[in-house]
C-alpha cells in the first residue's frame, strides 16, 4: 500500500486515521469489531507469524505462541483509539524502526483478509493513503486524544453519557470499565488529579465538538 511521505521516528506521537473504500461500513458487526481489536493487540508486537496462521494452530501450541508474542518487543505504543463504522483513529508512538508502517500494514491487510472472507467480497477494504499528523506538544496530545474518544458522540452514534460503556474507543479503558490491553493510560492520567477529572475534561468538550461536526457536514453538503 502507498504511504504518505512522512518520516516516522521513535518516541514521537502521531494521530493516524484511515477510511474504508467507498465509505463502506466495515466496523459494525460485533464479531468484526472483536477481530479488529484482537488484531490491534496482536500486531502491536513484533511477530514472525500472522494472526490467521496462529489461529490454525492447536490450542496448546497457540497459547504458547501467543504468550511469546505478547512478551516480545512492541512496535508501537497506543494512547487512544476509536473504531468508527467507516474509519479508524489511532494515537500512538513508534517504538522501533518502521514500527508504525509495519503495524498499519499488518493490521489493515489482516483485517481486509478477514472482512473479505466473512462477507464474501473482493478488493481493497481501506483507502491507499492514510492520514498521519505529528503531535508536537502535550496540549495538542491531550486535545487529539479527547477528539478521538469523542468521535462516536460527534458523529451522533451515541450520546455522551453512553461513552463510558461504548467499547469502540479507549475511553472505557481510561475509566476502568472495559479494558483494552493495548492502551497505555498512565501518561495521560498523570496530567489529572483523578480519573473523574479526566472524564470531565472529555465530557466538557462534547457539545462543542459535535457543533463543529455539524457545521462541517453542512459545509460539505
């Protein structure tokens, strides 16, 4: 897949987004969402075996190999994510050389293979070029993470009070409700006195962010 001409470097945070081809709704079915989350958690680590190959191994061998993989070095560190019906948002940093490119390639290819088999379709699932923005300050990092976690509210998939139980973003992990094991909450929560303070930080921007989304939709129409 072609990539944007951006040089990913270690220990720098990036906001990454990509969409489905033709705005197809690819993250709706609960089983598909579960597979996407499994692939994120799997491919964030270095591995010499693909997820689909691993799933074909005998259970006892698979358990050993999974343990080895989850104890292997990480390619990327995740701070936030949201899986929307037609696209995804990731906030992450690269830990090893080519970590982001390798992770995205493996994740998108593996999910596309799964999705095409499951729904008996052919061809690309994701667009060829993802968007990547370098995060240059702590203030920007906090703003981007809040933006990513509020995406389902901004797009009116859910109301703000439902966000804490909505499994398709990292917000549930920050709140200790639904734990996504690939999310590192320590850094972001260190900026806040307690978890409730972070919750209010996110909630207080929900109406404003939804208004911006409404304006954008009107302009596009």
